[in-house]
């Protein structure tokens, strides 16, 4: 054999043998580098690995060690390059393939991570870390059956891994095997009682199924291990709020924002709890803090909208909800809330648009159907309103608002017995609602059950003794009972002790109106206006009494005073149009009615009044159209029905109506 060839062959063998091997000096440096790494002295460790590689660029152990340090320093790209270089020199290292998989998994390259773990497993079938990593990669890819198989194999190899049991539990949750998941979390805690993550996972699972007491116990266990973990504190606050313990939840959120004052999410959730407690101004401050940290926090905007809604500031609420929807246009709760604002602003078509969107995005959202029913009712679509209410109740039979709205629609349809049943359902769910007691009273009064109606109005007044509306309905009911004189003297004692009690003055004045003692009512309204000169409700009542006294000039001046304060006040415009009509100023009456229907196109009486003005002006066809519009909005508008017949009879004298 050629001597040179033999020497070359031996050199190649030696090169292969020593690839990836370390000298004694390198071995000492590697030990020191790993020691620095374990002590968290990453820069010192990295410097030693660099020193080794400067002397031997083919040290696979140094490249792998460098990758480990870079991974811990958060330098994922550099770590990947180091592992790749190590494996290029020596591809038979299962630990390095596993470490490479860990980095790939961390940067979301899940398929590549799974492949790396599988290379490690082929080299070492009992590598529990590689099996566990493969399970995590498969779970991230949504392949939960494969993940389950991998985690199970890892635990068969090493059944003392708390992290392994935790990962197994998470996968079982994803597969809907909740009881098995709880057992896995309990195994994790049995292996390592100081490991908080499985306790938090148990809490989340209990909370998901409304087992709040158990959820609270589990999260308290986790917090006992890591008391200042803000994520766990936030979980606890959520559980407490779900249990209706808002004060305790607020206390926990106060702790979270103290620990993490720059976390916009915690401020937004704190705002939500403050809204639930009725502290709307505090909620506004919290949501503003959240928004100062992140203007795109849709939860904070939604909370701000709720606060303004509760404070009666509907324009600001509308602006807040609209901002939330710019950020998240498919949020059904925000769409529903904005729909409710549109209803309160009289923009019923806009409300219906939002609520149609909400129910199409989430057909299972009961509240959206309930508010949709209200918008449809205001638009005169009573059949549609009832259908929406029924849909809301099919989804949630305990939706008191849906029962209440169903009752109101049934009143509009003169189905008073059905309405009474609906209000009784609503009150069983929410016995402290003044509006539902009032509506129940109206249904009973319409059924001529006056004593029962009186009880309903008294319930409303017991909840709010200052409710003028409850008193007014009570007075009307007492009139039906023949007890009107009693109503007229009801507040005399209160006014002797406190002559400036505006609530008592207003309620007594209304009773006097019903008794047709309009002069006395005007005197009381004037007393109230000296105390509250810009109170439009009082001005409107005074104008009504003046109108009934035939004092058109005085009533017109009063309604003008209302319009100087609120130029779009539909009641003032309505009565002003009536005065013009009574004075024979039909063009002026028509102009006022036109303005009124432009402000509120759904006002049936406004359309019928417009029809009468047109009729007087000889515009018969337009008058009939106006009466038709009034009847489309309210089929029970008797004035519109009679006006339509009168208009048709101008050209068809024998017409008697449908």
C-alpha cells in the first residue's frame, strides 16, 4: 500500500474521531461556562464559550452551550444559529435537537420545532424532554390527540414532572375531557406543591363552569405561592365579580394597579367593577387612565360609554361606544350598548342597524335580541318586536328586560292580559324595577283592576318616593276609582312643612290638572319656576294648563321658553303646532309639524297633526299620506283614523272608512 495514502487515511480517521471532542483544557472551560450560566452570569458564560470557539471553531459542545446562554438572554435568532452550527458538526446530540426545538417553539415555528423534537426522539427514544416538547408543538398546531400521546409518553418515562402533568391537563381541557384535566392538575400539584401554574389552571377550569367557590380556593392557593402575581390577582378579581362580590373584586383590582400601574387592561377591568358598583365617576377616571396608557383599549371605551349612559350623558356615551367599535367593529356587547343609546336618542333606525349587526354576528346573544325588540316596537313593528322578544327569551328565559319589553309591546297591541303576565315574569326576576311596576300598573288599570293598579303604583313609589311619573299614573288611577279629591290634598301636609319641595309641588299640580283646576295648577307651576326657572318639564306642564284655560298667548310664550332652552323639544313643538291650528294659522301649524317630524320621524301624533293642517289647507292627497304614515307607526291612533276618513270624504262624501 502507498505509504502516503495510508497516512492520509489515518488522518481522516483522526479528524472524524476528534470532531466534537474536547481537550482537557476545553473541558475545564466548558465546566466553568456552564457554572456561570447556572448562576445567571450570562455575559461571563458567553465570553468563555466565545474563548473556546476562538481556539476551536468545531467544538459542538461550545456551540450548543453558547446557544443555551443566548436562549436564556432572549436572543433567539443567535441561539438558533449556534444550535445549527453545533448540529452541523455533530448531529447525533439529542439534547441539542431538543434545545433547538425549544427555541423554535418559542418563536412560533411550531412545525420545525416538532421536527427537531422528533430528531431528538429518534436518537434517544426515552428523552422525556423531547416528548414533552413535541407535545407542546403539537398542541400549538391544534393537533391535540398527538399532543396527548406525546405528553403521555413523556410521563411514562418520567412520572415526576409537574410541568408534564400540567401540559397534559391543558391538552385534556382542549379535548373537552375536563374531569381528566382536573386529575392531571392535581397530579402536578402532588408532584410539586410549590408549582402555582396548575392551581391557576384548575381555577380557570372551575370558573369556566360557574364553580366559583372552588375556583376561588384554587386561585387563593396559587396566590399563596406567588402573592404579587398580577395575572393571578386579576383572575381572582374576575371570580369575585362573577360571584357578585364587587367590593372585594375592586379591592383586588386596586392591588393589581398598585403593583402594575402601567397595565391598561387592569385599569379597564377596574373601571368595569366600579360601573357594576354604580360609582360611575370613579369608573370614568379608571377608564381615562386606561386610555391614557392605550388609546386603542376597546374595553375602556366600552366602560366609558356605560358610565356616560348611566349618568344620562347619551351624546358622550355614543362617542365612546363608536370609538370602541372603530377598534373592534364586531364586538356584539358594544353594538348592543350603542343600539340602546340610539334608542334613547330617538334614532331608532340607527339602533336597529346596530342590533341587526349584533344578532347576525352572535345569534345567541339574548340582550341584543331584547334591545332589537325595543327598537322595532318604537318603529311600530310590533309583530317583529314580539318575535325578537321571544327569541331573546328562548335564549335566556331569565332576561327580565326581554319580558318587560314584550309586555310593553303587548300594551301597544292592547293585549293587556298578556302584558300583565309578561310584567309578572319580569318582576319575579327584578322586583326593584320602578319602570316594570309602572307598566304593570298601566296593564292593570287598562283591565280596570284599579285596586291592583294602585298597589303597583305604590310599589313604584316605595322604591322611589320622588318618582313624578309614578305619582301621575297613581293620580289617573285614583280618578278612575273616584278618589281624585284625596289625590289633590295628598301633599298638603308635606308642603306645610316644606313649601319649596318641588316634587310635592309638581305632584299636587298634576292632581289639580286632572281635577281641571288649571288656574290653581298654574299658580303651583309658577312657584316651581321661581325655584327652577329652566326646568323644561315644569314649563311644559304649565303650558298644558294654560292651553286648557284657552290662554293661547300665554301657552305660546311658555312653549317658546321651552324651545329657547331645548330647541328640539318635541312636546313643545307639538303643542305649539296645536295652538297655531286652534288660532286658524294652518301654514304655521304645518311648518311646526314638518319640523317636528324631521326631528322624530316615528312620532305618530305629529304625523296625524300634520295631516289635519294639510286638510285645512286643502292639500287632500298629502293629508291622506300623512294620516297613513301616522297609522303605519301606530295602528291604534284614533285621531289619524278619523282624519283619514274625513280627508277621503272631501272627494267621496259617502265614504265610511274601512
